[in-house]
C-alpha cells in the first residue's frame, strides 16, 4: 500500500502513514465501530447516495454522531480521489466510538476516510467460487460493523479448502456471507434471504435487474434449499455478481457457473455502467 497517499482523519487531511488512533478508542477496546465501503471507477462512484444512506443509517441505529454533514463528506471524498489519483480505488468510511476513560463508554466519535487500492475486481471469480458454512447470525445485521471475528478465525480453513467466503446459517436458515449477499436460482426463480442480512447495494440493484428477467422471491431460505438449487451466486461491491460452484465440498448444480447467473451478471453490468457517470 502506498503510505504517501492522503487520507482524512478528524477534520484533517494527512498522509496515510501519519494517521494514528489512541488505544483507548472503544472501536479497538470493544469493537464499537461502523464502516462502509464503495468503489471509484475512473473518477466516478456508482450508487454513492445509496452507500451514504446506509452509512448514516448505521450511525443512527447505533446512536453514533456522525461529525460531518453529507455534502461536506462528499467534498472530502472527492478531494481524496483527485489528490491520490488511483483511477480505480476503494473508499472506506470508518466511524468509531471514540476515546473512552473507562474503555467502555462511548465519547466523541473518531471518523476517517481511507482511499485504498482495489484488491479484487469484478470478474475475478468468473469461473466460480467455493464457500464454507458457519452457524452464526450477526447482531443487528442491518448495520455494517467492523466485527468480523467469526469469519477471520476461519481463514486457515478457507485457505485449506480454497474457499473465498463464509456463508452464515442459523436455525436451519441461511442469511449472508461475510462480505456479500447470497442468491439461489431454482426452476427459473431468483431467490434471496429477506431478513437477518445487510441490505447490500449490489443486492438491491441485482434485484432490480432480476425482476426483468425472471420471477423473484425475497423470503426465508432454508439451508437444504442450497443443495436443491440449480445455481447460486453472491453479490458485493467489489465482486458484483460472482457464481458459486461449491459449498462445504458439495457441488452446486453441474459445478460450473450457470446461464441464468451469467444473464443476471450481464444485466447488472449494463445497469452499473449506466450509473458509472
């Protein structure tokens, strides 16, 4: 990572290598922090307002005070992009609970904007990916928090099995993966979990284009439906539409990305390009 690039931290632009936070911040001490992440493509940010809606909504749900008004936040984002000149990059907004004398009680939040290289590109998983399962349900799933302990603890298993994501399930129902939403296709119908999930921006727009291609169901999805599905894919900001060909060493469909997943991916990419302006 280029440490000479600019970031934003508490009303100041500074070098990435100079950004520091005190150990008493309860984002560190107690995991009380939220974030959001979106992509710059050739100097534009598709669906920016949707991402900001989610970020401000997450702060409100956790009673965290966002120190910047929306317009000022956008000005600061564009300043970073114009200075750093990545061309294609990630933007991460991070709001923590602030410095705490008792290491428990929130105070004035710390806020930062990071402009980062992109480590994955849409299409990187075009041949299909593998998932593993974990019995887990995120707390307040509508909020994008920095708590990733359950899935990060499984990184050795992910590496050993060649899997990319952890798929959460609980009480017989699936919800989402660590960093993406999940969709099934069965008998020509597009199906995705309706509750217990982060309402992803890519998910929202895949549902939008999916309605033009096939019947769509947002509902509870049972774990066993995975094994009966014709196709499975996940969606996310950096992955767009990524086909899934294996879950917990069980092959999905014929073990190859399906035609309907490809059609949805192409429709989403067309819609994405319309908003990449």
